[in-house]
C-alpha cells in the first residue's frame, strides 16, 4: 500500500496534488523502490514520492476555467481577467528564501 503526506492510502485512478508545485493529476501507476513509495501522475507523466503528494477529494478537483467545457475552446476573456489580476500583484524579494 502507498500513502500520501497525510497518511491516506493512494490507489490507481486517485487524484493527487504534488505539494511543492501544486501539480494535480490522476495516478497512473504506483511502485515501491528501495523502500520509497512512488506515484506516477498523468498530467506530467512523472514519478513523485508519495509522501510529497496529497490525496484530493472530488470537490478539490477543478477543471481549468480557461476552457469552455462544451467545445474545449480557449476562453480568451477568462485569460485576460486572470492576467489583469496578476498585473496588480506586488513582488517583494523578502517574501521567499532560496532552496539551497
């Protein structure tokens, strides 16, 4: 059995979020190698350590607001609104620290 960062069991087709980047996806495969549990996520086709992902509830799984569900066309207006909201963001170099 493979467990997430909160100790919840991860199964195939579960939806998970990688806690460091927020990458979300469906679990395609599970493996244990050298005592470390891994999950493969469909969005990136990459393997992630299971203790660095968290299992998502159905309510946490969101489709992109940039696509119209009917015909998968990109919603340009939604993208413009998102860009406009990001323009007002203030950057500050004292907010985060380096990783190494």
